[in-house]
C-alpha cells in the first residue's frame, strides 16, 4: 500500500511517503521554496516523495492529511455563535469547510484526477500517531500540545496496539502554544516561528513575573486551563492565515498586556533587554509548571509506564529535559519532528493503522530528505565557478575526507558540511551543518555575530559520540538523545573545556551519534577525538536567516556569503 501524508493548511507544510508500512521519504516545503515556515501547497515535497518511491500520482492508494474539518465541529459552531458580531468568524468557518476540497488542489497541481482515497485525520491524532507508531511502545499515554489544530490546543490519548483513543482535550482559544507565541510577539520577535529564541533567552533571566502569568492563564486541574481573554486579541479572529507563501499572524495580544507587565507601549520596539529576559524566564518556568502538573495528574489517574509527546510546544527542548528528569522512572518518546510538519507522517501512519489492525512499530530515520550524486555536484560547480569564485577538488575516499575535515575543524575552527540525505525536521543532525570546535571560548560569538548573523544570546548544540555522552553530560536512560530534543546539564569537565556548547544556565541540547544512525558523522567525531581528545563537535544548522540548505546550489550560495574557508559537499572539498 502506498500512502502520501501531507501537512496542509498549517505552517511548515510537508509531505511524506509510506510504502508497505515503511517511511521512505519526507521533506518540508520550506527547504525547496526557501521561505521559512512555508504554508502553501507542498508541491515540491510531494514530487520528491513520488520520485524517491519511483511512483506516479495514480499509484498512490491514500492521501492523508493532518486536519479534519468535522473534528470538534460542535465546539467550533458554539464558539462562532458567541462572536456573531465579528464577520471574520464566518470567513474562518468558511476556511474550515473549504479545506475539504483540497483534492481539487492536488489535481490542479498535478494536472490529473486522483482516484485514490482521501483521509482526513484530526490534527492531534496525527501528532500523537507520529510519536506512538514510531516508538517501541505497545501502549502508552499520549500528550499532544500546540497552538491550535482542529480547534484543540491539547489532547490526551490512550494508545494501545494500533488504536489511539481520545481521553481529554482543551479547546481554542485556550492554549499554551498561543500564550508562548503571544509573549514572543510582545517581546518584539517575529509574529510566528521565533518561540525557540524566547526559550534560549529564558536562561539569561529570572522568573520574576510569575504573578503576571498567573493572571494570563489559570490552571484548572487535572488537565484544563484558560487564557484570560482580557489580555488577548483572539475572540476577534483578526485574520491569521496559512494560505499564502508564509503564515500570517497579527498580534495575538492587546494593549492591556503592556499594563500587566508595567511597560510603556511607546518603549523601544524591542522591550528593554533585562525586562525581556525576565519575562522570557517567567514564561518558560510557567509553561514547565503547567505541563508537569498535567503529566503528574495523568500519572495519578492512569499510572502509565510509557509517555509519548508531540505537538509544536514539544519542540521546547528545555521543557522536555525537565520532563525526562522529573519522570525518570517512565519511558518517554517524542518524534524528532514533533510540530505540524511531522503531522504528515502521523497522518499517513494513522491511515495505515485503520487499514492494518496489526500495524508493526516503525523505527524511522531522521534522514529522509533528498540526496545528490557527486556527478551532479561537480557539474553544478563547473558551471557556476565563474560566478562563485571557489576552488574544488574530489577527495579519493571517505576516510581521507574525514581526516582532512577533522584537521580543518581544529585549524580553521569552523567548516560547512553537506552530506547524503537531508534531515527531516527543524534541526541539522550532521548532514546539513556548520561544524565547529567547541573548546574555543569565543566560538559562540564568532558564529552568532559573524556567520549566522543572529542574536548573541542564542546557544549552540553539541554532537557527541554516543559511547562518550555520559562523560560530558548528565544523561538518563529513559529517553533517546539522538535528535536534539532534550536539554541536559553539562558536567564540570564540559563547562571547563568545551564552553562553546554550554548555555548560560550550564545546559546543552545534545545529539548523540552512533555508527548505525549516521556512520560518516560518527567517524568524523571519532577522528576529531583522536586529534583533540574529545569526541564532541559544535553542530549548528547550515543556513543564514533562511531555511536549512537543501541542495548543492543552496549550500554553495550560502557558503559564499560566509567568511568560512572550507566546505565538504559529499567527497568534494570546496575552498575559497
């Protein structure tokens, strides 16, 4: 059976391909469009999946998508009835119903009829399916938390075998994700997609505004919470949209937010940095408190052994680290692409589970995107060399390339690294990366200010040999650290000798690497250890205020914008 899963009508649109129960390909449209959080139809991702599977559209049995316009329909209509004065509510309801015709969008983009089945999977069902069906668990409690999807912001599930049953939910407009996004906007960052910056900033402040957050959101045990609508502009539905090339969001807060935090509306566009740090720290602390209370109450009610997490809020790796620490007696799993994009895989697997009641657990790779041959890369380099002014040579073997790359990281401090299949998800995991020596005390400033051109408070993550991870970090055996989804405490030796990958609060968001997951990257870490004494490399995404590079063309163009001297693109060394 051939299934295409789509994330559609949300940010970060994406596509995946599942063939006979195996995930063969997945990609986010932003990597092709070069527009962050792209929200249009994922045509290029869809085409890539078909190409990777050697399939045509007429060979696809099911197209699944991670929304269902009928899910929570009563709640949608009830909410609409309370806001009849606002004409935008009717547009919103029209948008919800219009989504059911997306078969036309598929046929318009491909120029042919689709004769297979269309499956509409409720948003949070897709979220939790992406986690549960790729875990090793036969049963678990599933917790999905995001801004909103199909009119819910949080849904709790009982997952057994191939069955996912809804237990509890919290409906729009009450949302932990919206709270986090609203404060991100309030602090002067982008209206969508900058929440991770607030997470990083939080480590620099103190949680001095907890009373204010208690005013903004009230927790109603065991699982419910309510946003105080006096401070938000949600009931007016002021026109957020996922139908253009990028998601559009207005301000989700109103002017009373300034009064609450004792800030003049006329202050600088970005609020005083000290205030911003403390508000960020308070938000992060408050989020952790609420989510941990919910999980504790779930444990009291269901006495679970296994927990699957998903949803955009679960991209918060600091939160995940706290959960794994507090619930160290539980096995915890989250899909490495927990947000809306990952819902494409969740939708496909949920559809498969309905067709196959004995669905086996899938262990999926993080490397599901496009790859390019050496011949293709060389042809492009030869054609573009007049414009790029780079030098390049083919290295005879992977062993020699690893040797040279490790030496260049040691000598040049930073290299660009482009290898094999592109990562699936928001994080570079050693195939589309800038790699640097973490022992240098000024390496963070050098990358932030001179290469990535981003805020100086942003932290960097380490890749570490799996076999050495416990030497450098306080890790636990109840979670998987291979996908940069958890923050852990760095040990004293790491803080002292590898300052480049330790954040202000003494933590690191780690990626463990073993020989089966990514043998080439594992060998590079081993070689770097031979030269430096530590099998740890600073790993940050290969991009500059853009989506992570997808193609050799993207890589070369971005490389030429930096002051880096060396890039390894497959077995080709490119230098300036």
